[in-house]
């Protein structure tokens, strides 16, 4: 995955460990957010903050792993609607997938440029990136309109 050097929107998903339903981290407030689980002052370092009591017990290990990455991680910024630059996305998501090797993590990234989007899949510390592809139907004279 080549890191984009500008602001992007990120959406990280993975299956719930018990139900298999998709869990969404990020994308304009959908799904659980780290800020929902951690009592913190946004002006202070995140490393010393404890999770709040409402963490889904099945998700707690993953939330704890994201929290443990510290204050510079992009996981914290997934909860916002704003685009941001996350140069460490691949490294951090690979680390998360190493910690949970049986879980398939999917990171969707949409950049500022037209058609600049891709999915990266992480499993067991390995990853595979699938850039967006655009295709057009061939010309069909039957489709011409007046």
C-alpha cells in the first residue's frame, strides 16, 4: 500500500468476534469509536487513559490494542468526519492484524483526487491492496437518444 501524502477519509472494518457482524471504526460517526470507550482530554496524551465501562466485552481486546498504540496513531482519528493524513496506516493496521491473526481487517481509503480510492485487507500481519477500477460500457448505438 503506498501511503497517500494528503488528506484522506478512512474506514476500518472487521467482523465482530462473536456475531460475525461488521464492526465499523470511523466514517462519520458510524459504529463504535475509540472516543466512545476512552475518557480522555483531547489536549493530552492518550497513553494514560483507561477505557470507560461500556466497552463491548468481545471488542475490548481490539479496543485495548488500538489504545495501546498511543497518541500518534490514526486509529484515534477514525472517529471524525474530517479527512486526515495517516502515513502509518499500513504499519499500524498490520500490527493490529498480527495481534488478532484470525481477524480480517478491511481498510477503505478515499483520497482527495477523483478515483483515488482503494481497499487494503489485513490478515495475520500480511496485507493486500486493491485499487479502485473504473470501467465503461462499450458504445451501443441502440442507446442513442434524441
